[in-house]
C-alpha cells in the first residue's frame, strides 16, 4: 500500500486525468521528470489555435488550503520548481495545478447511485507573468497565490489547452 504522501500525489494526478478525459483531452507523461512537468494535456486534431494544442502541468496536492482575500496561498513550491514554470520562454504553456484533497484517504472518492464523487477540488495558475527567481535553491520555497475562481473543471481545463477559443465539449 502507498504511504499517505505518495497516495495523495497519485490521487491528485489521477484527479487531473479524470478531468482531462471528461474534457475530451488526452494526457501523456514523460518517462523521466526533468522539467517539473507531471502531465501533458492535449486536444488531438485541428483547432482554431492550431493542430493538437497542448499544455504542460505540474500537479501539487494539499490537505488544507490556506485562503485569504479570495486567494489560495500555496507555499510548498520550491524555487527550482517555480523557475521551471515561471516566465514566457516556453514553447508549450505551463501551469501549476493544486488539488485540494481530504485529510483522510478514505474520503478521496465516494460511490453512490448518482455516480462517482472525487474530493475535493483543483485549482490552476499560470506563472508566465512572473519572472524566474535569481536562484534555483531546491531548499527554498516561494508562496504562489492562486485565485479561488481558477477552479479546474472539464470546461476550464479544455479552455486552458485551446487558449481563449471556446470549443464545446461533446
């Protein structure tokens, strides 16, 4: 059985995979994590944005949200991780996804006659407007602010992939 931290991280990535599937996206994963990219999400085929647009994402999880003034204060991103997400010099847009998970693994999912419920909710932020930090010290962490309104849904996830072009799901 997985320890709680690995279980939590796997659930967060699987949460994103489920949303990607609901959005009609496909996902892939590099065989080695060198670029702080956990998942690549792509819409196959031609779109107004081009052929098979995609985004790269780093997925983090948290058991308790630190919220103030309509913003989530996520403070567990290392300088090195931040620098692999910040700035504009990426060919493929990059996002930080933070999935709020229950404190107990027994509460991650629930099944009823209405369907499967995944708990709790995911959020996203682009750090492209932030300059990389002068150091990549992996022992230092930075606080990233994520608007509570940046909720990950099938629709918002699809919108991130195709840019500002609105394509209906289904």
